[in-house]
């Protein structure tokens, strides 16, 4: 899947915007090949979706 970083927080998590779908939560622990501090709002990313007890979340998040 592809999207863009919509919002980053100072608590090591953020949200990814997807075209035509709800925003997805992601945590710094779910990054692959990039550090949280290297991400900027608006960056293009690729990811997979995982169903969690709190809803869908992005995992294996990589800069595109």
C-alpha cells in the first residue's frame, strides 16, 4: 500500500493518509529501514495493514 505521512507526534507515533480510505495509525516500532526522526509530514511511504485490537494500523512502514 502507499500513502503519505499526515501527522507526526512527539510520542513516536503518527498517521498515514491513504487516498480513498481512512487514515492509519503507525508507531515508530513499525518502521522498516528509516528512523522516526527522519520522517516529515508529507513524505511518501509504503506499508502493510495489520488488524489490531484498536483497529487497522500500518506496519512495515518504509519511505517510498
